[in-house]
């Protein structure tokens, strides 16, 4: 069975875009591949070296991914810092990572421009840590977006360089992995593109949002003055609302409001009220699970230990063999 590795940001709540996109693929993948999903708390220190509540952030992410459908019995979900072998492999790979190639990384240059007062060594060697995360489990498939493809290419470079320097075909090459059908794109409430935290809190519906918060956000969604001719093309901000309705509402509901729009009888207040209620219903089961899991400290502790044990079993084997290949020996 092929191995898949994917990192999970240690900050940020899950929104509908995450849930109907990447997480649905994670849920399917965990039954077909040997999956390692890790919460990247070490990575977060590169840009936030003094987090205000690192443990709380990690807990929230773990809770929400479990509530969304990641099964710790099927997949290995673990916290990056619980596997010290990752840091050890990171050290070994750093010895053969060159300054020039690290400085040319697009993400490094972007972060330097954005945060010129926090250009630390961890930020520079971020691609090396990412490579360690991947190749420590000898993964061959990595679900990544366009912004991470250069890092994945560097992971192949570091793995291949290790193989070449020590004359040993130890690490396989990992490649970008697009699983299943095309991901569902969930638009944001501002009418300007996809749903995401980076676009502002009001743009996204989070899985943990209360019904009251969901209603307020949806009612503030951008609209226009209404259609001026029958069957006219919807502007982006209106199309976004209909796209959201297509995801969370019934076909009859969608067709009803679409017909009202096409016949110039649409009342956006009614549309948004219906959309909000359908979102409340769609997120209710996950919201309840989030609450239940967050309050079950014993279960969370058991999941974290299980994930760490499974990840460390794989990581220990790799690091032990890497030490042997390099030449470390015990007297």
C-alpha cells in the first residue's frame, strides 16, 4: 500500500471550503492508502516563534479534523512535535542543504518581504523540515497545492542527494498527488473568490460557528440591486450565493430561487435567510461532534498517543537506518 503524507496547519479553524474540499479527499484516502496526517506545530514557529496558545491551537485543529471525519484507527494523525525523529532527520538533511538553493525558494523570499524583522534560520530551512516530514515515512504521494510544489521538488532534491552522497537508493521520490474528482470550490461570502480565512473572518463559514454567527455572516453577504432583465447572467457576488446554495440546499430550494432570479422576482433577504438556515443544518452534525470531542480530554489524549506511537514506529525505523547509512555506530 502506497504511503501518503500531508501536513495540517496548526492554526486556523476549518471552514466549509476545507470541509467540502481537501478533507473529503482525506476521508476517502484514509481507507485506500497508508496515510500520515500531521499537525505542523514546529512549522508554525518559523513565522510565529512566540505563539500565545500553541497547545490550544493544536487541540482545536485536532478536534476539528476528528469531527470532520478523520479516523485515527484508519489513518495516522499526529502532532509533529510528538515525533522527535523528524527533528533529527531535519538536522541530517540540513547538512547537505545549500544556502543558495534555500535562499532562492519562492516562499522564503515572500516571507522575507512580508516580515523583514523575522528572517530566522527556521524560515530559511523550512523546505528541509518539510522534506523530513515527507521522507521520514518514505511517502510517494503528497497532496499539495500550487504554492507547495516547489517545496515538494526540493524534498525530492534532498532525498536524491542523500541517496547519491551515500551511494544508497534509500529514499523514494515523493510526487504531488491529486486524489479523486476535482475538488469542490466553495466561494466566500464577499463575492471576490474562494472561501478562506485570509480573506477576512466574515468571508468564511467555520464548522464551529454557532447558528447565530452563521446567520449574521450570511445576512451581511454582498448583493446587488437585483436583476434588470429576465435570465440575465448573475454577477459574481450573486453567483457565489447560488453556488453556496447548490452545496448545502436541496435541488428544489436551489431551483426555486434560481427561477425567482430569472423572472426578476428575487428578494435577496429571503434567499439569504434560506441559505443561512440550510448552512446551519448542514454544519449541525459536525458542530455537535466538535463540542463533544473538545470536552472529552481522555479521548483526545488517547488519539494523540496513538498517532504519536504509530508515527514514531515508522520514523524510528527510518532514522535508525539513516544513521546506519551515514556511519553512526554505538561503541
